[in-house]
């Protein structure tokens, strides 16, 4: 009953005397533990992202990361050849007209 307050000893003693033959009384104490701290850690690292990208491009396009760098190297070499001038002492002749 709500009238039985275990903090007030007089009321609690009177309450237990009144209800001891009718009710079974017990006190249940539930311990209160601290709080939980959750820490998030990434399960998908940067290396996993690169690996997935390489697998996807290899599957869909038939290329790999090595092929990608080879294509970049090809464009760099082509731009060097096309953007540099030939030395002035070389004569360009058209051998098809000879």
C-alpha cells in the first residue's frame, strides 16, 4: 500500500503490523549502474574503399589501377611530344615525294 513508507519508521511499523496477516511484504532494491559509452569505429577503411573501387572498375570496365596510371602516363608523354618543338638544325623532308 502507498501508506506504508519505509522511510518513516513509525508509519512502516504500524503498516506492517496491520497487514502482516493479509499480505506478504518485501522490499526490492534494484542497483543502478552507470551509463554506457558507445565508441564508433569505422569498419570500412580508406584501403577498403580503394579496393572496392578497383574491383568494380575491373569488373565493369576490364581495367585495373595499374592500367589507370598507364593511361595517365600515356597522356603525359603525348603532351610532351606534341608540345615540344623540333630542333632547328633538323630538316624535315617529305620522303613520299622523292
